[in-house]
C-alpha cells in the first residue's frame, strides 16, 4: 500500500493537486506533520508567497489507488 500527498485549497475554484507519490504511511504522516505544509503554520518564503497568491491551503495524504 502506498500513499500520496495532495495539496488542497480553501478556494473551491482551485483544484487539489498531487505533489508526491509512492510514500509509506509513515512518510506521508511525517510530511503532513511539518509546519511548512499548511498556510496557517508555514513561515517559509515559498509557502507565504503561495498563501498570498492562492489563499489558505494544506497538504493531506490519501491511499493511492491500485494500478
């Protein structure tokens, strides 16, 4: 079983997008535990710029469908 990271936006007009694939559950959980993976807690310049451009967002994870 593998997981993917999906970046989701509060604005319904902005589609969610997959930013990483093929992760273990532990890797996906570690990614999403990082403060830089949410507009509410991120302080890095790229994340702050993304929030200014696109509004609130966060990274979540989900199981990848079997191919």
